C-alpha cells in the first residue's frame, strides 16, 4: 500500500512498511502532510519513522532529534 504526495511539483510515494498497521501508517502520512511546505520532503519522510517509533512504539531518541519532529 502507498500514498502519493505532490510536493514542489514532485510526486513522492509514501510506502507502508510490512510491520506497520493501517492506522499507524495513516497517522504517519498525516504527519508528513502536516509539515511545512519549505522543508525537505525526504527529510520529513525519514523523520516520520522516528515520529512513529517515538509515538507508538515508545522508542527513545536523543532530545535533539525529538526537537526536529
């Protein structure tokens, strides 16, 4: 499963990971969409995994990384 997002005239496909529930995947896509337009979309997608792990799987990250979310 995947969702296409258009950002700065480019289309990005947000893939659903095999271990990701549909609900968590949907929330992660919402997170990506909610970020500011002027941010690097590849960076946002990468941070979305950190956000997911932090919010739903109780993983611990350095404060400096959490502030980027």
